[in-house]
């Protein structure tokens, strides 16, 4: 596993992070096995959210930390808040209460990184800033970021928030790469040239914000994996052939495609399968050639003008 720096120059983090939204039903033994094997394979960055399993995922993870002494000091914990039933909430009260509840569920004294999960349409930046100041000054949260935010939404927040927003978690995969394709089709009247995110990829790169691709193996919003999907037969054939060339699995190759992007993105993978986690870790050790990266991009259905 290779490492990058995000929230602290003193804490290198795994180039790939593990998303914990599927661990809520794990037994104690399964949770221990998941956590310790992940660390053995080089993962030290774990992504949570208060809505994952209604908080149960954080509880399971926290219990595993308690059983495995000394692990907390070896890992980075990230969690997200703001999604409530029927609404999004960036109020000071909700943000602070969300962190307090997450700390209790996780059984820890500090969250390394807190993200605002989805933009609150009633956001008051000054109120967010007050919440962040209180959480930072109390030592409850070390660093802050966002998820699913546009450049101007981040600018609006950063105008009031003193702490640098260091993360933006965004959907991105080989088959969900409009964030990339729009940059290759600037000013062209075609589908790939339609920009829906305000050139968020370029913005994050300019501002030194780490993009964390979520659902990096999915097509559509929640439609399942593109790997092994007959609707993507040509892409899967190319992935398989290239995976053999680089000595990794199809899963590892799909993650390596994202890792080849020059801004050093940090994909979030949600697998709980230990063997697959091991395969994914191997992706950080390879670097696709420019020719191979573009070949997969074109096989995914995108066009170059």
C-alpha cells in the first residue's frame, strides 16, 4: 500500500480508504477480522457516516477498537453528518450533536476528519463556522471537509470557516466519469461536454483538496458494479486483459485507473470481503501507462474530440 498526506503532514494515510457502511451486521469475530486484516494489508483510513446502519456501523467499529487495544493510534477515522430524514442539516446544534453521538458510538475521544455529507440548501456558513470552531477548539475534531459539494458551495463555506476544507467526497468510477470527460470536451456541443459540477475536479486540484471517489466500482447511482456486468462487455474484456498484464485482479485494475489520475485521489471502497480487500490494496502498487489509462477510458464509452 502506498500512502499520501491529507489532513496532517505528520500522518501519512493509505492511498485507498475503506468505507464502513456495510459492517453493521458483523459479529464480533467478523469485525475483528475485518479491522485487523485491513490494517495488515496497509489500510489505515476508515470512512464512516452517522446514517450508515443508523449509527450501528460506528458502534460495531468502536466495539472492535475496544477489543483490539492500541489500534486507534494506528488509524484515521473519518465520519460524516448532515443527512436527516427528509432534509439536510448544517445547523450548529445538529453538527455538534452528531459529532458527540459519533464519538460515543465509536468509543473514541477524537474524530480525525469530519465531512458535511450533502449540501444543506438552507446553509448558513457562519453557523457552520461556529460549530467547526467549537469542535476544533475542544479537540473533538482535527480536520474538516465536505462530500458531494460544488466549487462555489465550498467557496461559500470557506469564506466563513477558518479551518481549511481538505476533502471532497464525490462519485467517480470508470463508468461514472463525467467529472473527467467534461474536461476533455470543453466548449463542444456533445454529451461528454456537459459539465454538471462546476469543474470540481480542477477546482479541488487548485485548492489542494483531496477528492475521495465513492462507489468507485459502480455504474449509475446505486445500480451495482460494472465489473462482470454484461452491459459493459467491451469494458470488462479490456479490464480483464489489462489486469492480467499488470498482475492484479479486475477489481484492483479498476481502482488503479483512478489512482493514475495525477491529483492523487483517495478512493473509498466499501468491500467487507477480506480477499477482495487484499486485491484492492495491490492496486496502489501499480501505475497504468498513459496508453492503458486512455484505452480504458475509451472502452468505457467516452470519446475524445
